[in-house]
C-alpha cells in the first residue's frame, strides 16, 4: 500500500512537471511576444550577421527576449542566421517570428531617377540596399566589367536606366550591377536596336544624345522635336552647339566646383573639352547625365522636320521656340536673353 502511494505520488509529480513543461513550451512558442504598437516592424539582418546582432535588434521589439532565446536555440536559428529584410507583425509568437526571420526575406522597391554621375547614383542606391556607396561605385567603375560588356568610363552611367526595381535588401554591389545590366539588355529590344541602326547611331550614341535632349527639356511632348533638331545638325555636319554640354564641361573644372551656371556665356564656349559641342563636331564621348526613358525613345523616334535651331520660350517657361533660319533664331534668342537680364540672371 505504501509503495502504491509512492508510485501515485511520483506519477502525480510527473504529470505536474509534464503539465508545467507543456505550459512553458506553449508560452514560449504560442503566446504573443511583441512589444511594439505599429502593425509591423522590420528587421534588417546584414550579410554575415551573428545571432547577437539579430538579438540586439529584436530585444526592443519583444516582451520577453529570454523565451525567444530558448526557442531560437531549440530551432537552431542561433547557428543559422539568414541575411535580409524581415517583417514581424504585431501579435506574433516566438515560433512565427523565427519562421519569418529565417525564411521570409522581403523584397524592397528600389528607385532612382536622373542621377548626374555614377557617384551620385551609388549614393542614392546605397540608401536603399545593404551595399555601401564605395562598394557600389567600385563595382560600377570596374574596368574589366566595363570592357567585357562594351562600356567605358564615359558611357558607364548609360547602363543604369532610371526606374523602380524589385530587389532584396541584402543585395551586394556586384549583384546590383549584374541586375542593371540585365535590365539594360532587356530595354534594348530588337525594335529599339533596329531603330538605332536606322538612324545611324549606336546604343551609347543614342543615350548620349538623349542625355542632351533631356537636359534641354523635361517636357516629353517636345523631346522628339529637340532630338530632330540635333539629328538635322548631325546630318549636315553642323556642330550640335548644345548648351548643356558646356555646363557639363565647365563642372569638370575646379573653378566651377560648387557653382550653378544659370546662363551660358561666351566664356563657356571657349572651354577646352571633348564635351564642348561648340568646338567639336558630332556627339560627345559619353552622356552628360542620366536621361529619362522618354528622352531615349525621343531620339529613336525623333521628329522629322526642317528646324535647325531652338531657344527657351520666355513666355512659356519649360518649353522652346523652334526656328528654321538663323535670323529667326536670333530674334527668339534676343527675347529670351532679355528675359534673363530682366530677372537678374547674368551668369
């Protein structure tokens, strides 16, 4: 009888212990463990991050980091950390959190617009993915990569088409560059390649001219007409005489650092540079800024006309007046120069 009581007591203790263990496991795995008030919190896990790095981010977001530690060890997450951007939803339990940060890397929408240089592009992209600006710039300027795919330092920026793209946050500089090359090749469809060939320009030349067109006008409706002016000048062997190229050439010089040229003057036309299209015939060696896709397509589908000149319209700012003769153009130019002077814009 005594032994039976002992066995019953042991069995009862075992049941209590099992119940407690079951309750503990349930609380560790199934109880909500979030401590934030927003609907969602995001955790950014860097490449080569350790569990301690992840834990440091999670601790302010959780009610009880110790129960999370216990389950993370049990599920072997502590030795199998994954890089990426992960979401934790309000009310999640430890099990859901671990499942999320282990296998649900969320993409981001990476966007960039008309960056003026590779340096500025690298800076813009580095704010959106894990890769820093220095590693991005190094990848963008890698001479072996550029040579392999037919680019140069002057044309490298043309590979990056302004748009929105889906990436994983933990994208490396090299992965970003390779993806942009794919997007560039995807953009250059057979139809676009045939149009470039038909107008006698290479891809790089199309983008170089598009960069000038875009700097001349942000109005997509008149970009084909501006492109047509430049194509007419190329056809008859006339210098492009594009003011944006003079600004670009000037900004490469120390004396124009941290300045903004609002009015192109005769002194700018004397700058010695392959980008000075007043002194040099044909297109410059590369693009002067990143053009919109609308400007690239404007070159490929330029308007056929007899205009050789255009000038900013003082009465419709942002638009231009077009002329077929130099005398007509000079009259338009005098009107605009008078407007600039009236606004106190002298340089």
